[in-house]
C-alpha cells in the first residue's frame, strides 16, 4: 500500500520498570518562551539498536518495488540489521547564548538550486525563540506519509499522558462462573512472561494466566467459562482505504485492543513476516492455552463476550508507558501501534475508540498548534495518500515540544537518531557532524519523501525543521531524498553567521 515499515523486533536496551502511572490528566501547554534552556527530553539521544524501515529507507537501490501510481501495491520489506550503538548523549540543556544562524537561506537555496527535483515545501525554525529561519511553500498541505505519526505521537503524549499504561485484565463472575479476558489497548503483549525491561512484551499473557489462576484457586475455583471482551474499540477494525493484501505483507492488521507483538506471525528470525487477520482471537487462544497449563479447566471459550456487571477484576498486566510506546511507534514506524494510539487519543478525549474517531481526535488534541483548515487526516499512521499536513504545522508542533514542560517535551527525543537508530540508521551515518545530532521522523511512499525533526547545529543552536515533497516522479525519489538529507546535513554543519 504505502509507507512500509518492517517492524522487526530487534533487542531493546533495558528500560527501568517505572511505577504505575498517575491517572490524572496531563495539562496541555503551548507556552512560548524567548529564552531559557532547551527541554532536556529534546536532546537526549535514543539509546540502543532498533532495526526498522520505511520502504525506501531500507532498499533505496530498489525504487521499482513501489512504483505504481496511487493507490500502489505494497511489497513486503525484509528486516534489516541495525547498525546503531550506544552513544553518549549531548548536553541535556543548551541556553540561548549559542548564536542563531543567519545565513540558513543561502545554504538551503544553493542545495535546492542544485537538486534535479523541484517543488519542496519546508520550514526551519530556531527551537528556543521560535524564529522562522527559512520557509518555502510552508503552508501548502502535502501527503506526509509516515510523518503523520508525528502528530499522532504528539497528541498521545498531550492528551493521554506519557506515564499512562494500558491494562489487559481478567474479571470473574462468581454467579455464572465466567472468566473474561478484556483487551485494554495493549497491542505489544507477549504470549509468555511479562518483561519489565521491554516495550514489546512488557505485559505477558502467561503471567496474566498464572496470576488469574492463583486468584481463582484462592477461591477454590478450578473450572471456568472463558470469554473475550474487545469492546474498548468500536466500529470497523480495518480502514476502507487500506489494502487487505497488506496484512500478508506485514504492513497493517485489523485494529483490535488486544494483540501479541502487533499481530506478527512466524519466527522473528524470518526475513519476511506477515501479520494475522485475526489478532485478538490469536491472543485469546494463547491466553486460553496458558490458563489450561495452570490446571484451570476451561469448559467453553467464547469470543466477543463482554464481562458482566457482576464480574470483578482479579488480575492484570500492564503495558510500557505511553512515552515508551510512542518511541516504539516512531522508531519502528509501526502502523499498528500508531493506529492504536489514535484510538486511545479518542478515548482520552471522551469519544469511542475507533479508526473513524482517531484522526479527528488527534487533530482536536493539537488544535492549538495546527491549522485545522488545511490539515486533514484519514488515518493516524500515514498509510493513506489522502492525509494532508503542511510543513509549517509540523514545525509548530515540534517547536511546542521544545518549549513544553510536560509529556510533550519528550517528542523529538523519541524520533530515530541520524546514523544510529531506526529508519535513520543508514542516513547521516557518513556525516560526522550530523551523526547522533539529527532526531527525525521519516515518511516514504512511492511518490513521497518527507522528514521532520530537530538538529543541533555546529555552534550549539537547536533547530526544528520539516521538509516535504509529494507527487515526485518515481525515478527521482532517491534524488529527492538526497536533497532532504543534504539540507539537514547543512543545518548540522551550520556555523551560519
């Protein structure tokens, strides 16, 4: 279909198991400052090696794989090896004594003039003062591809809160003898034990089954009727604009509030991995198997059986924090996690969680930062060519994160790191001044390339940027991406006074 992340599951660096999140809502702020320090979260490097790609980010030498006019046929993408390693973070705060670059326009204009591809829209701002340093076609909305995930991530951090966790629970009705497994939005469950050091697999169905059995046996219950409750998400689980064939290619799956490993099937060691057509049913079957292993007899298992009013929760496992899940979605460019986050943003705003309400809720959460008259979202992952975002609106959100003092402050630090992690592993790797100081989200479709994020320039000034182009001839998409990278490299090298 479109943007094709290969959401392989490489090992993650250990992360501390933070306490259960406070459920109070995190205040949203769009405060602007003229001085002060860059928020620490913006400049903290993402650590560890993550191997993931947007389509052309993985196989730039093979643009022909995705080269029909929209709607396109998506081909599966092999899982690459990561080259990122742990690196020291730059200083966590930079004051405004670093000079603001003044010759950025001349640098960028020279690159655009030399490029064979014309028609870019871009904007560069100073992260501290919010001064616009360069703008070209910045208010024209364009197809953003996976850069859409920047808005989804910002909305999730803002409206849900970075410390919130999603709970998968079991509840038991003594009167009917019914045990209900309830999906709470965690699409990164494992079938085994909970792993507090992981994001994917933080909550495990084996752990949930064992804790459930312990609670049942404490009340001398050894036989149950098992039900599955997926009512957290409503409406159709698969967008009408997506291709069903993309499920087998590992691009997307029906969005349910209960999944194992975002519905991937087969060994993680395989070069190609499809996703399941029925992710919640697979998770339900895995839980039933683990529950039986504990000695509990399951007389009958029924899907789509919401818990009764008399049922009481007896066990739960929780996901990683929303901040950690956001980072996973951005680094892995994971469409399934991004769509789940859209549903959860809708729920946080008091709406039903659905593929229909998610895009609207994301825009509502960011209404103070983006022009709702020109921004249009059909989904929250970027799979659709019908999404439209202008560079100016993206940099407004990015600059707000630099200036924030709540969960939004971590937004840019959750992006892939140039030359080191995620979809930027093989980009900026040969540029000494750009490696490790570019944090950006990629977006790639067969006719689209985009990049949005932040960069620390050579004199210590933090800049945010958004560079986009769509409707590119398929044989020029690699040149377009090179132009994007040249611009960002020039900003990293900038002693531009």
